[in-house]
C-alpha cells in the first residue's frame, strides 16, 4: 500500500475506533501515545501508517494503511456489490489481494467513491477509508468532476456559446422517474467539436449529465469521467483495470 502518504493522527484514531473526536486530545494528554518511540501530544501529528510504529501505554497498535485505487471503469458494468445477472459488478475487476488485505487488517470494506451509471466509463475510485469517500462524494463539498461527453446532435457555433452560458449559470432540470426536479449548479462546458465536449460539475444528481443535456434538447450517446478534483484518469489503464493511487495523487485528493 502507499508508503509515503501521511494523515493526521486524530483523523486516523477516530476512523479506526481508537478514540472519538471529543476525546482524542484527552487521550493524548492522559495516555502515553508514542510514534516510533517518541511521545506525541499534538492531535495534528502526521502519521505514516506504512512505516510508523504506534503504541498506546506500551501496547502496539497495528494500523495498516488504507486502500486507495483508481479504476478505468468499463461500460456495461455496475457499481454494486452484487452481479445483477446482466452486467458484471465493478468489484469483480478489483484484484482479490486487496479484499484479502482489507480483511486481514480489519479495515473497512472496499467500496466505490460515489457511482457511475452502467453505460458510463472512466475514473472510478475505490477505498477502505470512509471519511475519504464521504468528502469526495458528498455534494456539500463541491468537488469538481469532469466528464467527456459525445452528443447525438451537432450544435452550431452560436448554439454552443448559448449552451456555455446556460451551463455556467445553472438551469431547471425536470424530474426523472423518482428523482425530483432541481436547478443545476453553475458548471463549466468546454467544446471539443460540434458534438463533443467536456463538462465539469460539482454535484452528482441521478443521471445528472444526461439530464442536463436532455433539458437542452440533446442526447448523450457516450459519457466518460476523466477527472475528480485535480486527479485525472490514467489513460494507460485499459477499461476494467485498476491500480493504486500514488502518494502524489493522494495528496491532490486530500487537499
């Protein structure tokens, strides 16, 4: 797992059930919490779970690093833990060694950071860190997600400019199935051609990208997520393949 990445001690202790948010400072003050033999009193101390040796009152704590994976999701796969009989689950593409590692080290279950539709390709993250996935997937944090989009109909130059402005302001999206209508947040629309573009949004409503273009009289025929925040999809990854995030990539996401 990632060998150089560091996290705050209080964040790790809370996530691993060693302490609560209210009591972590008290734990450090009243108990002998040591990292590599030296006592730590600051809750913001940065831990390297791959290398640091941690103990509390002389009792060793085995805190294995969490799992952080990037996958290039292939089309016709579902973000579910169970196969629906029609499509393979994305978890079936994750190497078994990561599930074994999580179980052996009593980590949270591997889960996706948000979801992608069955026919949507591209960047999909997996982790055992629930705080990490919550901070990236929760719309309240306004994390940018960029998609490459191909449309059924071509748009004239004049219409493309009109759409750029509409997307930048936000507009009404009708209800779909059981999903309520809403006003989209401002987004960034950049055209690559008359019928292809990149769209950056900061929310993740049901079928949002498809519904946004549908509300403007066009249809998405191909959709691929190419970035989350400052992290871009590794285009060397073949569809269905995954790899661990580098320490540099993790730093981008944890900013």
